[in-house]
């Protein structure tokens, strides 16, 4: 039953409500549910050359190389959860 409830919650968020928008290094938008995020890591100086400001790892094991800083992602999460 828990997975069905989770699917319903994600379906409600399909319109963007409650989700955060991240931009990858190619400029493409990725929308994530806050409860899908497992870890946020600030990127090192060498990664900044490629436009990567932080790495966002999801619970399903995917890693997003984001243009936003870790602090910006945290602010987006706080706004989505408010």
C-alpha cells in the first residue's frame, strides 16, 4: 500500500507542484520530488570549469550534475517543503 500512496503523491506533483527544478550542464531542466533526493554534494573547483556546481544523488542511484550550488538546492528544497 505504501508504494501506491507514493505513486499518488508523485502523480499530484506531475504539474510541478512540490517539485524542484535543477538545470544540468547542457541547460536541460530536471524536476525532482524533494523526497527523491538522498544526497547533495558541492562540486570541486575542477568541476566548476564544466559548469557543475553540485552533485545531487537520488535514492534510485542516479546522479545529477547541477548548475545550482548546494546552498541553492537546499533553498529550493526548503521552499518546496514549506
